[in-house]
C-alpha cells in the first residue's frame, strides 16, 4: 500500500480529485460494500489509471466495461431506500 500511495496521490492530483483512500469491505460494518463500490465509481478514472500502469503491478485487477457496469448494478441493489427501513 505504501508503495502505491504516492502514485495514487499523483493520479488524483492530475484528475483534480480529492485525495481519499478507498474504503474496504468489512463484514461487521453495515453497508461497507456499498461505500466501497460508491467510492470506486466516483474514482473510476483514477482506478483505471492506477491499474493500467504496469509498474504498479495491479494490471490483473483492471476492470473492463462490463465489470464496471456490474459494479454500478451491485451498488444500486445495495442502496438503502426509504421503504427498506
């Protein structure tokens, strides 16, 4: 993580995005998966750039367009709606 953090910050600065670290899914934290996917969609371009750079060794985690669509669908299904309470 510490090796990737400087690269992540440069990407965010270049894209004029707020410097923020991606949340992770925690089984005991209600709706953390939604938070993680929401972040991923908001920072999609930065994540694409980070995983495209072969020097970061994250190329195997790069999502294609279909996978990004699935992220959006899953996130939408996890969204809390007023009637769900």
